[in-house]
């Protein structure tokens, strides 16, 4: 029984899923989740969303470029579109492209606690279901915020990020 105000899943079987996030920057854990999503869904949209509660390291356009480059280099571009969304709710994007499913990577119970309210709100707003995928445990300690912190203090982030990101962060383009 569904409580009043909590719409049921809005569609039937689906082939498209959206993987949203800040991706500031994209990590090896993100790539792992994108690959797993693509193994299940024919088409995946990776959507870079500006999260106003976080202080950004990279401009959104650069994050999009780095994800595209990382996917290309990992041979994961097929069926994956990378874009950004900054004009309203994430579910508005989903409705615009006809996506009925969001994908979130879950590393630990901390992620479940963080993601569950968002998943329920996105379902309440538009009947969009969220599917939680578990990345390889090898990435369970990796986060963009950890990468930002290591980078800010001059450490080596290459164990945690795709080559495209470590090259960019080592370059003169990254101040
Ligand atoms: O990588 P992050 O920062 O954990 O990603 C969080 C993100 C961007 C997916 C989340 O903040 C989000 O969905 N923002 C879009 C705004 C929105 O739709 N908010 C209402 C429902 S949660």
C-alpha cells in the first residue's frame, strides 16, 4: 500500500537511467558505478549538478569534460551521455529526457543515510525511483571531498581518480 502523496513508480520497464552527482572531481568509484549502471541499462545519462551546499573545486563545464575524457579512456563511452543540470530539480531533468530511474552509488551506511531522504523526495515529486548500486569495495574509502582535500594539500590523488583527472590536476591549467 502506497501512502497518499507518495506516487508509485511513474513508468513501466525502462532502458534509461540517470547517474547524478557533483563529480568534483569524478573518481574511480564514480566510474565503477557508471559502468555497473551501463551494464544494467541500455542508456545512461551522467548529470553534473551544482550542489550549493558544497564549495566547488572545479567549474561544472570542466567536470563534464573530465568525465567524458575518463569514460573515453576507460572504453565506457558507448551508451553514456554526460551533461549538466542547473535549472531546477533533478527530477525535472529526468522528466525532460524521459528517465524513470536514478542511480546512486552506496559505499557505506553513511551513504544510505544521506541518500534515502533524497530518494524518497524524488519519488514523491515525480514517481522517479532510485536504485542503489554498490561499487567495488576497493573504492569504498574514495570520495571527491577526500580527493579535494588531498589535492589542496599537495598530495598525490592518482590512486583515487581516472588518469584524465590526475593529469589535469598536475597541469598548469589547475591552479
Ligand atoms: O555528489 P553529490 O554532491 O552527493 O550529489 C548530490 C546531488 C547533486 C545529486 C543532489 O544534491 C541533487 O539531487 N541535487 C539536485 C537538486 C534537487 O533536485 N533537490 C531536491 C531533491 S533531493
